[in-house]
């Protein structure tokens, strides 16, 4: 069975194979402007696109739902993915979809 670090490495390999921009690892997002606001550390994040991935987190937990809600209020799209999703390639597929037209237009520009 894979460890979390192996799954992180596998996900990064998928990011590179998909030619996505390099994500920030362990990106810290402030959850509000008031003090104490709280913060969350995403495993992978693309701050410019406001896309974040949490690996091996339970998306049904109340805390995770609250984080997702607050992050979405700030314009972020957050995916909670299991190691199984990384192994099947479903996690990177979701992230690629999150980039949407940005990747399609970038690919068109690089082939022109």
C-alpha cells in the first residue's frame, strides 16, 4: 500500500505529465480578514487560478466542508481527493477540468 508521500509524488508526476503549472506545496490560505481568522494548509495549490487539492482527506467531515465553503466564498475551487483517486487518475482529471479553458488556450498557443 502506498504512503501519503508516495501519493503526493504520484500526483505531482500526473501534474507534470498533464503540463499543468507547478503548484505550491502546503499552501496556507487565510480563511478570513478578522483576527483570529484561522487558516488552512492545502497540499497543493495554484493561487493564481485559486485551485487547491487536499490529498487523503475526508470530504464529509464538518471541518472540511466548512473550509471548502469559506475557500469557495473567496473564489477557490477545492478538491478533496483520496489516494485511490490519485491511483486511478481521477484526481488529476478533476484538476485539469478545474483549469478548463486556460489549459486549452495555452495548448493552442504553444502549437501555433
